[in-house]
């Protein structure tokens, strides 16, 4: 098993953050930042597997992918460098694989896609390619619609339209684009 070469780990909830893995031998460490009991974080990892090299799992046709431990500091107790017990992460081997999207994973993948599409748009803008940036913003707007994020879709499409008409995006437009790429905007309860 190995991590993908480019951006293999990302937090996708509560907001999108690309996480940088630190690799030492066969051990990968990722800093997740502050954790809260009130709000969970969702982390996506892109792995490449070779089933012939996997260790036997806890059930037939399962292979052990990795052992997962969390090292943490607990400010409430003053505990520093505490570590959880190792938890096994396994995969089931299927001989006739038919790709399907797990419903609980799809919104997280779409969130990451929206973020990366807007990142590519920003890179194209910096490289002097406003039409390429507009295309990426339109893709991100479509992805936002798939997520049901109408507010982000509206912002992203409006900025794509501005770029297509030859208008330069203001710093405020670019900042708003970065915000909607990372989060799901919600209107206050008193607005329609």
C-alpha cells in the first residue's frame, strides 16, 4: 500500500484543508489540528493497494490496510503526547468489482472536488488565463449544485460570468470564491 503522489490526504469537513503527510519509513503522520467533541472532522485519504502484499485481515477475503493511532494533547488534564490504542483499518477483497459510490462518501468527494476546482481557477488567474479560470469556476459551480450548495453555485457562476465578459475579479470576489470553495454557506434563519 502507498499514498497517492499528489495531495493524498485532505480534511473535507467542517471545512476543506489539504493535509501534508510526514513520512518516516512505513509510518505516516498527519497533523489534524484541534479536535472538538462538538464537531467531527472528516478526512479523505487516497491510497493505492496491492492485495498480494496485504496482511490477512480479521475475516476471510479481508486485508489489513493499516494500523491507526491518534496521538494527542489533552489541555483539560494537562496530558501531553498521549496515544490511543492501534485500530486496524481493513478492506474487503472482491473478485468481480463493480464500482459504486458510497452515499455517505459522495458529498465529501464532491466537496473536495469543488475546492480543488476553485484552486485550479485561482492558479489559472495568476497565470493570466481568465477563460481557463472561468471554465474551472463553472465546473465548481456545477459541483456545488450536485452538493445542493446553491449559495456557492451562485457565487462561483457569477464570478465565471464576470471573467468570460472580460471583467477582472476584485479581491473581494476572489476572497468570496475562496470561502465558498472551503465551506457550505448557509443563510441566516431570518433570510429567505
